C-alpha cells in the first residue's frame, strides 16, 4: 500500500497507534504527559528544571541516500543525531516531535519501518514520541525536535552550572573524546563505493554509519565530575573543536598521533584513516575538555574508551595540529558544512 492510498490522516493514525502501543507507563516522560499525538500541540507537566530543545533536518540526497540506508536504520539515525545533541549538554532527553514529508508513492511499510527504528531508540533512552506532522514532498524530509532537561541541582551557582556548553573550556584544559573516530565516514565510503572488506569489518563500519549510539550516560557522567565544555562530533573532529574554541575564545593544540582510530578503519583505509577521523564526521562521539585530574577520574569509570588528544591553549581561536615530534600536520580537507558547493553527505 502506498502512502497516497492510506492518506495523511490514516498515516497519522497508524503512527500514533505505534507510538501509543510502545509507551511505557513507568517512564516519567509518559507519566507527566497531558496531551500526546492528536491535538495541535503536546503538553506535559514540568518541574522547575532547565529545559533543553534541539531540532535537526534529515533530507534525502543531502543527509542520506535510500540506496544505502534501510528505512529502519534511517529512523534510528534521524532520532539518534538529536539525542546526541542532548548528550552533548549533559541532559536528559524526554520528548520527540517528528515531522515527515514523503513522496506520494512511498510504501506504508517503509514508513512504519522508519518509525520502528525511532521507537526502538526512544525506548532505550526513555523518550516519548508525542506528536509531529506529515506532508507531501518530492523527496523524503525528516524533521525531529527533541525536548529534554538538565538534571536538577539543589542550588546551582549559575545558570550554566548543570549543563555542558561550548563556551566552558579553560586554558590548560585537556581535550578528550569518547570512543573511536572515523568509522562512520569509513562506513559511508564502503557503502557508496561498494568496497569489499572482511565480514567483521563490514559489519562494524556499517553499524558505525547507520546506527550511531548517543552518549547520553557519558554526557551526564562528565557533568557529574566537573566537565564544563562539550560538543558532539557530527561534522568532524576539527570542525567541531573549532566551535568550542570560538565560543570559549581560546585555541587548541591536537596531537594527531593520539586520535583514536578503530583498527578496522586503519586496516582498510591505510593512510586516509587519520583524515577520516579528523574530518569525516557523523561519529556522534563526544568531544570535551577538563583538567587532567577530572579526565583521569572519568577514564576509570566511563562505559566507553576515553582518549586525551590535546590541550586548550592561548587566547586565539586557532587550532594547531601536530604529530608526536611537534611537527605541523596539514588537514587534507575540512569537515561537513551545509551550503558548501559540491559537498554531499
């Protein structure tokens, strides 16, 4: 059955029923909900907390290709990139509102698979899908808004005390990242160029590209241990670090030999592995800064690898890349940026 055969309201009813059946009454977000899907807006009770909201657009042939992205994985990833923004603030995601624009001939099964991917991820993080919109378009467009909150503190000393920000870096801070970098862009190249690797590497790189896992727990852990600055790596390490430097009005020095690259990327992309790690993007790992003591404590208890890759320096918003010997390293290309001519995801 096509979407055009089911109709807009039939599709809304179908997706609303999926979201309703997936709700867990034990999740606080559902318990606080007053009105969900079906009215002009969703409404919920809220305590006196710092509220967070983020929105992302996911556009066919700009951010994704249906040639290499199954519908269910598309749904997971579209929601994951929003949850990653909440993670980068050290926040707790609560509600998601989803707007879909679809061609008339889209199969209903494709849309339900898309939604199932979103629902699976939402359930893992206690997120309630509470509304949205559908419309017709010549290509698939997914707009997701996620609302969340900062975890409450009894008496925060400032309005930024209970969130991570891009402006929180301090001179002398160490720069660290979660996990490994470069695997998502390596996975994209593998799928688009139809490269052949061994089964284990193929599965890992495909998972990294199609199934990013938001570092929600890690963001909250950073906040608990005194980290002030963080950002998620969506556009590439170098590009996203630049945002922290500009917001904090400081510079950074990165030892490229310390950048954590997964062995599957090194083994299959050789000399390009470092380029993919520095500027490939879509890893959705967290880049953060803090004192050496803070990061050492975090490394001991974090649920994922934590690697120190450099230091915040000076008063100029400039990033210097060097190797272990201190020799300058030139980045072959910059990370992702919208509206750059000829650039594709």
